[in-house]
């Protein structure tokens, strides 16, 4: 792979140089009730006990005879004897006038069984088949996932905010037999027509010669079809119309091998198209259950609210599988956390008695901006809070701690990735102090290390950034990249492997693609991506994907995306384009290019600026120097530009950017 000098360490260079922060300690009250207070865990999960230590996590699950298991059985059936009447899912609709649905474990079991019967009998789905879900945040999403898991069908949920086209590409890549979607959902006060995306998705998959056989549509308001886009006869079926036929049906959970895939989750990497991380049933479920218990400190009596979308890995692991495996009550909120006003989240927390809260720095920044003191007006009490997805600035961390957590809640800053299944770095909340801005040490059983470019290990306290890697594998690590196993080795294990023929895991450190610094006390501070990926609001977008979307606009000759810091979202993409000869720049054209990106990928990817420039700064070999564009966007030093093929263009671009386009 070509060395990506043009973007290397961009994020690290942009990173604020924080001073070393002081510790915050968990309260005695928190420690008294915590699931993990035994420092022996570090010994038990020591490297010499690897990998046997992970049996402790596997023992949290119920296994069938012969080492088989079923994820749905573990998240639903096994809780019935003790917790039948306990709420499994609190579904909170965005419109505040619509009542919250409290779905008990018994009701969840009934609904999952009936839907599993429909999938099996109406769609003929069986173990090993793939289905793509493009579902918004309603209770039907976990119900659909669990029904698939019950049958051994591999689900691939695509974030509902992604476009129909992005969904269609994923249908084709996973060769999904069925698309499961919804007619509509509420977002920021509007009922969106979501069925429209399904039509585009099917067309896209068809163009790739892999159309789904059927489209199943859940109704947002059961009994009433509320999308403008009509159903396609013979292809689209309304789930709510079909379900009565399966009333009372019960489906025996499939006995799956621990290594059978449970789901696919697409993410962006440094090359080309998004890739599907294939997660296993046994290892994945053990890991998310263990980490939900010890890092999230979930007890069955807790009300747990993770504000992420289930369309991302965080939602799979820490809204659905982990919390439900522990018989907790998990909140699923449909809409925008600040809708209709900045008090909404805290009203939900107050009404439901939420005591564990989990969100991203982006959401924390947005809530803070919407109202510094608003949380104080509400009578909720968190014992535990999580941050995930991007680095959190110490200032923002302190607002989270003092204002949202009212100084009562511990915080865990959990660093991990779609590929990882569950947390990699975090403090164990009752065992070690918190340090604002630092994720903390590796989890029990995880051995992170920082290598410099030459593969030399950087020692704790060295004060230098390097590439963070994990020395050992762990149960939550994805099994492979769907349909491209070599890419798994290339992208994650080749970088620091010293002996390509070795069968010993010690020779194959996992390369995460993040820059990080290791402090003297063993805490890791993650700086961000080192590859061609932009982390927007805690989610990875491939720069190449954005650039190729821009190139679908016929007027565009070249496109380059760079990340720029944003007060709320952490980073946002900015786009530079040059036009084909004879084409004139105009605000309409800029808007058209931005729209093309939103259509291809989704509104989350829309650049905040499209700069039309006469030419890109290039090396003599013709490579676009994104580093220089980043410097221009962030108004920082461009460094030495004399080696460029066209240094004169830098000043022209600078004046465009300074003039605001
Ligand atoms: O750069 C890191 C950042 O998010 C990337 C993973 O993104 P994704 O696969 O979408 O998963 C997001 C949720 C697990 C990482 O490579 N990241 C994630 N958590 C943190 C973080 N950066 C700093 N601190 C974190 N706690």
C-alpha cells in the first residue's frame, strides 16, 4: 500500500496539546454497589492467563449442550423465569405527546417469536442468510435483530440516516435476500418518508446485479401506512399486515456455533468502499456482556440509556446485545436529543429513572451549547456515564461530570472501533480514577501498545505520539471482512507483523489506525485517525467515498476532502474541487456537489464548505497534498511548499478560503 504521506498524522497535528490532567475518584457510594471491585481481576486477566481468562465472560452466557448458543435466547428467553414482567425496552417516541412504550421481556419474547416466524415462513429465511435492515430508532429495530439472531440469520443494519444508495450498495455487498425497512419516522419534529430510500436502495442493488427478493416495511403507526412513496406490488410487504397470521407462533432458537456470524456492520476504512465487519455469535456476545457488566456497571435493576443510534456498532453492543444479555431495561429514543428543546434528554432521564447514561462528545457539546445549566432543573440521578466515539476535550468532560452527572456519576471514556465489538481502553469504574481527556489503560485482558513508524515501542511517559496497537486478540474482535478476508490481514495485522509465517498471536499485533500518546501512569490519550478517514460526530467516513461521490457530478475534475475541527461535531469534512475545462464556478454548482454527497452517503457526510479552486496543490508525482489543504482550511501553517509542482496555487486557494468562497 502506498504510504499516505499526504494525510498522515493530520489529526494528531490538529490535536490540542493538553496539559496533564488531575484525577477524579469514584464515590464510595458508587464503589459500594459496583459489579467489579476486585483488583484481582487484573491478575486473572493477566497476559499469562490469556486467553483462558475470557472464560469468565463466556460464563455469563447460557450455553446449549455441545458449546452452542443463541444470542436471542441469551438476551430474551433466559430472563423470563425471573424477569418476565420487567421492562426490556423503553421506546421513547420523538413526539412528546405520544406515550412511551414499556416493552416487558415477556412481550419482547412474543414479538420476536412472531416476527421470526414471519421471516422464516413468509420469506423462507434460514440460518446463514443475510438480510439488510435500514431501520430507524424504534423498538422494531431490536425486535428485528433478535428475530434474525433467533433464526441464525445474519443481520446487517445500515444507519437509517444513510442514503438509499449507501443502503443499496450494502445490500449488494452482503448479498442480502431481504431488505427490512420502515415507512417513516420522526426526526426533529418531522415525519420523514423513509420508504423512499428503500426504492433507491433496491434500484442500486439491482444495478449491482444483487436485488433483494423482498422488502418488508414496518409501519411507524401500526395499522396506518404513513409514507408518501407507494408500495411496489409483489415486492413490498407491510409487516404489520402480515403479523396477525403468525400470532402465537413460537420458534425454537437455532443452536449456533460460537463462530457462526451474528451480524455484519459496515464501516469506512482507508481504501475505497465501505467494508463489512463480520462479528461472531459466541466471542462477540461474551465480550459485550462482560464489558457491559464490568465497565458499564449494568445490573438487572438498572435503567440504561445509550443515546447512540443502533445503526452504529455502539448501539448493537451497548443498546441491544450487552444490556439485554444482562436483563437490564434499555432505552431506545427515536429522535434528536435537543428536540423540542434542550431539556428533552433530562425529562426522559427523569421520567424513566435512568441511572446509566451513555453518549458521545458531539452530543455532549450540543447539549452544552443548547443550555449550560438546563440539567440542573431536572431531578434525575446518574450513577454512571460513558463517552465514546471521539476524543473529548477536558473542558467538555468537566461539564459532563459536573453538570450532567451533577458530580455524582463516574465517567468511563471508552475507546474502541466497529471492528472491535466492544471496549478496548477504559478505566474499570470502581477500580481506577478518571482522567479528563484520557480513555485510560487497556481493559482487563487487552494489552495496548504504541509503536513508532519503525515499529519501536514508545514507552509510557515518552511524550510522543505513535500508532496504537493491541498486542493480543480478544473475543469481540471481528472474524473477518465479509467477502474479503485478505483485507483483514492487510489492513489490521500486516503493519507491525515481524514474521509473516508465524502462527503465534504475539507476532501479529492489531493495528487500530489511531494516533495515541501513553502517559506515565499507563493511561492512553487517543488523538484520532491516521488514515484517510474523517471522524464526524463520532462516526467514520471514508474520504475516498466522499471524493468519489463528488466526482459523480459531471462538472467536477478532481476532489479532495479534508477534516476541519468543529465546535460541536469534533471534525467536519471540507471539500476542495477543481472543475473540468470550460466549466464556471458558481454557488449553484457548489450546492449541487454538496447535495451529491448527501445523496450518495447521507446528510452526515455533507461538507460544510465546497471550495472551487483552479487546481489542487500537487507533488511532482501528481499526488494531491491534502495536508496543505487542511492547513489552508484551518488557517494554520502550510509548511514548506517549494517542493510542489505548482506552489503558486497555494496563495490562490488561500485567498478563496479567506474570502469565504
Ligand atoms: O478514532 C477512534 C474514534 O473512533 C474511531 C472508531 O470509529 P467507529 O468504528 O465508528 O466506532 C465508534 C464507536 C466505537 C476510532 O478509531 N474513537 C472511538 N472512541 C474514542 C475515539 N477517539 C477518542 N476517544 C474515544 N473514546
